[in-house]
C-alpha cells in the first residue's frame, strides 16, 4: 500500500480555504442585497442568520460522519452542496431563492473538521500536528481573502460576481479533492450507527439558541418570540446532554470534557469567537462610515474589504511560526500567547480607531492572536481525544466558535441599535461601547487562562 500523496495537506488547506472564502461572503454585501431585492436592511440580514443557523446545525453532523469510513465521499458531497448554494445565490431572481442558496452555503462551516479528520487519518505522524494547525486557521485566512475579493468584485461588477467567484473556487477544490484525497472506505474507521436522536436534538437546540441570539436585537430581548426561543433551546439542549451521556456512540462525546485541555479549548472558542466578531463587524463599519460621524474613514466598497487583509496576513504568519515552535513550546502556552495578543489588539482598537493605520494594525494583531490561538485549540483537543472521536470533538469546538460569534453579533447589534446616529450609522459612543465589549471579552478569557497556567 502506497503512502498518501505529498499534495494531500495543500489540497486539504485549499479546500478549507475555499469554503472559508464562501463563509466570508455576507457582511459587506448586506446593503447591496437590500437594494437588489428591494427589502429592508433588517430583512437582508437574514442572509447572515440563515447561513449561521445551517452552519451550526450541520457542523457537528459533518464532524461525526467524518469519523466514519467514507471521509472522501463526505468531503466531496459537502463541497458539491456548497457549490450548488453558490450557483443558486449567484442566479437567484428573488430574495427567497437567494436565501436557499445562502442556507446551502452554511455547510462551509463544517468543512474544517472534516479536513482535520482526513489529515489525522492519512498524514504521516510528523505532519499531523502542523497539518491540523494549518487547517485550523484557514477560517481567519479566508476572511482576509474573502473580504477584499468581495469588495473588489461587488463594487465593479455587482454582488453576483462574488458568488460566481466562490463557485469557481469550489469547482477547483472539488477537482483537487477528487484527485488527491485517498479513496475510501477507511478500513481503520469504526462503523457505528449514526446518533439520529442526538443530531435532531442538537440541531433543534442550536437553531433555537442562535435564532434567539441573532434576532433578539430586532424582536426585543423580552418579547414572547425571543423568550420562547431561549426556553426551547435550554430544554432541548438539556435533553440532548442527557441523551448523549446515555448513548454508547454519541454524536458528541461529552465525556471528553473531563480533560482540562478540552475544556480550555472549548471555553476559549466561545469567548474569542464573540470578541472577534465584534471587532471585525465594528472595524468594517468604521471603514465604510462617513467622516461626519466622527469616527468613519469613508472608504468606498472597493477598498473597504481590504481592511481585513492584515487579519489574513497576521493569521498566516502566526500559523507558520506556531508550526515551527509547537514541538518546543507547550500548546497551553501558545493558547495563552494567542489570547494575549488578541486582547492587546482589542484594547488598541478601543483606544485608537480614528485612522486607517490604527484599524490596520488592530486587524493585524487580531490575525496574529487568532492564528496562534486557533492553531493551538484543535491540537489540544487532538492530543486528548482518541482518533475515532476527533471529528466530532473538533466540530463541536467549531460550533462553539460559531455560537460565540453569534453572541458577539447580537451584543454588538444591540449596542449599536441603542446608539442611533443621525443617518444609518451609529454614534461614536455606540462604537466605543461595542469595542469595549470586545476588549472585556478577550481580557476575561486571557485572565482565566493565566490563572489556570500559573496554577498548573
């Protein structure tokens, strides 16, 4: 039996990067979508909400299936579904059909856990840790690539070209995966009955939770719809935890939480996910806001996306450094360094965000911290979880990042809505409060990690 192709890791990174670019399509395009389909901006926000909901529901399912014997088939089917969604979004004649395409694109959130499971299974032992590290930061790198690409294409050729470009990325990723990834079935993978009950309960619970978080600022936090969504989430997720603990082969093995490193990685995922999303959304807003707001830089759409480019550069560079030093520095220390850098970035943006260079430096530091912390998280999990549980464990970490991002989105949305300006943009006080929340969130996570690290 021949070994895996030396092109396997670059192929997996490219597939994950292509889907990360797809997941970045949205935030810059909300105003354009509202105009194109003649809907309110609040309604157009559903292009983000539906994508997030589907991603949160499907990511743990894809993660568990990736532990099974048909890894290549699963990856190809997921990429094909995202491709279909991109084509539908590009050609959609109505907003409802456009939302169908965005929903199918939600599977992009689950590609990273699948590629990590493939890497863990087929890469040589000495390449597994750096491979997982590289795959884990493709989300940040994809944001840095996707934002500028979206701005350039949408400003000159319309929003549909951004989705056409995403489809081209996905076609090439499909071809590469088809040619390079080893064919199945994987004879070393366990063959267990899929946990249908766990998947259904987790899907319903997460959908209710993220729906309440995403729509709470618009519905009102104490309205019957929002309260009902949170009650359903608590009840169903409680039932899911009980069911998972009683199942021999659960979709998410909650017993892995007995490992302190797994708890640290998952707790950090929630906190940093929230802080990061606040920072990114506010930075994008500052970039496009007019100068008479007191904080805006007044960049046109063409250039607004480039505000995120330093994030990609920082995360990519940090990942290369982490891969070089991970054998000599403890993963817990790397997680601490990454979180500390993100905290410094959040504080810097809080006190200095009036000039373009200040935003660019803040985004670069966010990228460095993100690249370091997100590279350490899956490696910490992989070190403490057996191979047959890796896909589900890493996918759950990805879900928690998504939940954290949704919380950050809801918090920043509520704060900015409470500080309306004379036009469509919020006041400078709203921007400051939102950035303060990001800084506080990063600081809380950083202090908790410092305390744990010192105690150990």
